[in-house]
C-alpha cells in the first residue's frame, strides 16, 4: 500500500483538490474522481474510505477487522505522510469512522435492540476510539499547535455526542481516548489554552449535575468512573493553572463518582479501597492548593468522605453498594495532611470548613461499637480519634473564639470518653478503653486551658463539665437521683431516695469513668487562680458536688437495709475513692460561692456536702473504714471553715 505514496505529485494534487471541498461528502466525491484521472495516492485514500465504510457492517468480526486494518496501514505509513495529508486522513477517515459509529449507536438505541447486540456495538465503539487514540498519538509530532488544537477540538465535539446515549460503556471509551491522547502531550503548549479548556468542559458535561447518574442501574459504572478519574488526572496535569475557577465543580463530579458507584463484585472495600476510590484519592492528592480557596473546599469534601460509610447507609439502607470504610480512613489521612499544610489559611476557619471536617470526624468516634463494619486495624473510631487530635495540635493557635469549632471539640471530647453500647466481641475492650483514656488525656491537655477563655461562652464550659459528669458515673442512677433539668445540677441535692438492696448496674468502662471523675476534681482544684482556671472551676464545681453526693446518698439510703453486710464492692470502691479525693481537694477559692456564716478558702466543697457527710457518718458507725474517712472530713470542716464560737 505504501507504493501508492511514492508519487509526491499525486499527493500534492490530491491535497489541493480536497482542501477546496466544503464538507466530508465533497471530499469523498473528489477522492472518488481522482483515481479516474490517474492519481494513485487518491486510490490509496479510496481504499481507506472503503475500509472505513465496513466499520458499520452488521457482523462484529468484519467491522473489527476493518478497524484493525486501517490502524496497521497508518502505522506502517507514519514516516511517509506529511502534516497536510495526515490532517486530510484524520478528518476524512478517522473522524468519518467516528461519525458513522455515532449514527449507528443512535439508530440502535432508537430501535432498542437486544442487550447482546448493543454490547457488541459498544465494543466496536471501543475499538474505533482506541484506533483514533493510537493514531493521534503516533502522528502528534507532525502537527503544530494550531493544527493539533483544531483537530483535537473537532474530535471533542464528536466525543461529546456519545454522552447523549447515557451509556457508561461509551463513556468509558471516550475518557480512555482523552487520557490516551493527553498523556502524550508534554505540556499545555502542545494543544493550547482553548482546546484544554474545552476538554475540561466536555469532561464536566458527563456530570451535568451530581446526581445525573444516580438512577442508572442497567450498566455497571465502575469502568466508566475509573476512566473518568484517569481523564481528570490527564487534564489537570496539563491545565492545572487554567482550571482554578472550574476546579470546584470538577471535584464535585469526582465526588459524585464515588457516591454513585456500584458495588464491586466478589470484593469488599472494608480493608482496601476499590480501584475507583483509589483513583479519586489520587486525583484529590494531586490538586494544587497554594494561594486559592481550594483547601477549604477539599477539607469539606474529605469531611463528607469521612462520614460516607454512615451517611450512605442512612440514605439508602436497602441498596447494596460499597461500604466506603477504607475510603473513609484514607480520607482522614489526606484531610489531616491538607489541614496541617494550610493551617494559616484564614478561609479554612471563616468558611466553617474545619468545623465541618471535625464534625465529620466526631461521627465515627460517636459510633464506636454501634458501627460494626470496621475493616482492618485501626478501626474507624480510632483513626478518627488520632486524626482529630493531630489536627487540633496544629490549628489550636488559630481557632481562638470560634464557637462552632469549640462546640465540636467539646463533642469530640465527650465521644472519646463514652461508648454507647457494649460490643458483642469483648476481647479488645481493655485495650480500647486504655486507648480512649490516653486519647482523652492528650485531647484534654490541648483544650482545657483555651476552653477557659473569656471569649468563649460559659455554656460551652458547662457542657464540657456536664459531659464529664455523665461519663464519670460508675453506676446507673435510679429514678429520682438526678435533677430533672441538666442546668440545675444542685437542685434537691440533699433529697434521699427510698432504700433498696438490689445491686446497681455497673459500667463496663470503669477506668474511663474514674478518669473523668478525676478530671472533674482537677478542674475544681486550685492551680494559679488565672481567669481561665477560675471559669473552668466555676463551670465544673456544681457537677463535682453532685457527683460526690451520689455515692453518699446511695450509702445513706441503702446501707441501713443491709445490716452488717457490706455494700457491693464496686459501690464501696466508688464511695471510698470519692471520700479520699474530697479530703485531698483544695478547691479554687472563686469556684464555689461563700455560704452565710462560714469562712473557708479551699474547702467550700465540704461545706456544700456537710449535711450528707453528717447523715452518712451516723449510718457508718458499724463500718470502720468508711466511718474513718467521714470523720476526717468532718474534722476538716471544723478546722478549716473557722466557725464562730458564739
């Protein structure tokens, strides 16, 4: 076939003739007449036109053979074709082949053929576009930027028409073509600005809205969405600086791929991400975030990915789909990296992006043991705990008086300390509890002093103290033991319920309960009397007094009914611990208001509990150990409060 190309005169004449044609049909007519005039190069082109017409044959093997033959001819002639002749062949043969395929696809979908027939034609489209990809990359160096950009724009118009057929199989072929051709361009100058912007626009048009493919269930969407993500990387590599305005909508489309993705057969994404999820995360990791508002957008997007295992199940509980567990963990890692790298970007805080991300991280921590699909270690809640703490270490100097962020931090601290339910598998309970205690200790060391800032509302500190009180309960209170309103913790402080001898329900995380109780004592204790410490002590003092009153009131109510029998070991341990800590405590002088007629600096907490201490002393006359502790406390009251003799 290459012998026909030896005549440069024939080629020049052919190029001159067809360049004057107004459309492709005119080109075909001109090419048909040239061989009759003795132009052998036109005969070669006529053969290619004849082969391209066979690509619409009803027999799949015939049309695929013609496609392969066309590709081999051009591959063998690559050194002999000038740029003008190649452009002629590109538009006449290859683009004509694509147009013919588009017409067949349109006719097929109007006639509603059998699925097998449609699948075969989709394979033909894939073969056609693969040939277009291979030959475009092979001849790319023959064209200058203007020629290449124009040809690429023309091809994009054809590729976009495939989207009209609402087929993921066709979409996958289109995006592989984009990726294959763009990956051969060294930089943006190869194609030019306008063609690259047009490429991004065509790419985005596959998702005119985020839910555009939500209700499509006839085709599996994994291959198409993977190809979509790969095309993004190819486009962004060349046009990152041109896409600043369009980038948020492009990232939204990538998110839609993940959210709407189908379940991958015979595999699970609990331990490892699916191919699509890995591709999307690579896309997000490659996005350049310097000097733009993209960090805030990415932080929000990753926050949604973190919570996706929970939100997807809540929205479609009956739909079988990915678990998103491994994706959630990977998103936490990238979220942490972006937040720390852009810790000084003001927009991250003013847009509430960081607050949103921290709220998303709180969800797995809150759902510990309730959520059963965790995958390999670390669990979702453990990963979220370490991620939120690491982020907090970096952003703490920048959050100042942001109420939304501090509200979320208080919630996270509460979620770390508590667990909503007892898991069925109890082998790791001890390790999990110690993990939470260490995490809470680290977290509270970061937030405690800043939480006392006057720029934050007192209600936030009260919420923090109330949460500590709630988690510190080692035994479940009986009805009537706690005040009905959480805002009045000392209401009916001295009211004693009716006695009973049944053993109270005991927490299955006692070490955490005692850690929270110790934290209440620490908040109220004397430090440096700084404004921050005073505010914290004032918020915690009512809840500490109520917390200490509970075991005293239980002892007063129940012990007389037991006679000489000791209280259950867990209740006795709690009572003695509280009495010992009360004895050690030197409270912040301004934490508890002065009472009329008494003077005290660091023992005001004992005065508030004095009536209960007296009643407990009368009950404990047969209980030497408890009586001794109570006696020490009453002695402290006499010594420390400075009661007037008269």
